[in-house]
């Protein structure tokens, strides 16, 4: 299998179903070795099985993205198995599906813990591994609505970069995905006029 991501390693959180599974399979079809991370064991194993059956390489690791220790252990396993980490799709998330004025407080706390803190924890530990393996210019995509990229240059010169971005009217390190996402991952969006 020869592709755009040959030899690269990608982690897809929430890879056990839906958008995460599609991303995991698509990365594998383009040559990446895929670490599928999910709390749902059946779904996660099924995604990995699909990839391997299609001739790709995949590993399922059960991990709750809201638990720092589980995120760290999952990423250690990924790097032990494949030797590096190049990309991450921090997609795991939930929605309790209530209208705002009926949203139970405890459900809101849970959404924040998984959808917000979970992305933070994953990115924090993913970036450590990416930089440790010569990372630079890597991009992380939060398919659920936010994207972020990190570069070694920006880590070293973060202040200048933040100032320059602010001058350009942009936000420094995290920005809504939207059209930029479509430009960066054209193979996920074969129809340029299709939905984002
Ligand atoms: N589908 C949409 O229309 C839509 C719209 C906006 C945002 N999103 C976001 O996109 C992402 C994927 O959506 P989807 O429709 O594929 O959802 P989905 O429910 O099919 O998939 C989410 C996956 O995340 C996993 N997950 C949940 N909590 C987890 C945790 N704590 N740790 C690890 N894995 C966990 C689930 O087991 C599941 O496999 C979600 O974050 C969702 O909030 C989806």
C-alpha cells in the first residue's frame, strides 16, 4: 500500500465509530499506521480489524480521553509499538443532546471533561511525543470543530508568532477548522463543494 502517509503514525481518538472510524480507515488507506483509541472496546476493535483486513496496519488501545493517565498510557503504547507519532485526530466526544435551557449541570460537566479537557490532555501528551521524535510542522485536527497545529519554530518563538498572528487578525494556536480543514485534508473531502 503506497500513499501520502506512508510510514507515518496517526492516533485517532473516538476511532471506534462514526467520523473517527472514517478518519482511521482513510488514513490507513493512504499508508498510515493507525492507533485507534476509544472507550468502546467493541467499536475500537472493529475499526482496527477493518483496517487490517484491508491490508493496513492498526492497533486498538482502550483509553478514556478524559483521564490523563489513560491518555499517557495509550500514547506510550502507540510509540512503543510504532516508534513515533506524527498526526492526531482528537475526535472523541459526546453530546447529551439537550436544549441549552434544559441541559442538566452534571451532563454539561461531563461534556466539558471529555470534549474540552480530553482534547487538551491528548494534545498535551501527543505534542510531547511529536517533538521528541523530531516533530515540527505537524498538524492536529479536532474534527469536531477545532483544529490546532504545532511547530517547533512556534514553540521556540511562540511570542513572536502569537504577536504576528494577532496583528493579522487571527487567533494564535487554535482556530476553527472549517474551510482550512477542507484545504488541508482534501482526500477527506473529495467534493470541494460538498459539506464541511
Ligand atoms: N456527527 C455530527 O454531526 C457532529 C457534529 C458536530 C460535532 N461532532 C463531534 O465529532 C466527533 C465525532 O462525532 P460522531 O458523530 O462520529 O460521534 P460518535 O458518537 O459516532 O463517535 C464518538 C466516539 O467517541 C468515543 N468516545 C466517547 N467518549 C470517549 C472518551 N471519554 N474517551 C474515548 N473515546 C470516547 C465513543 O465511544 C465513540 O466511538 C464528536 O466529538 C462529536 O461531538 C459531530
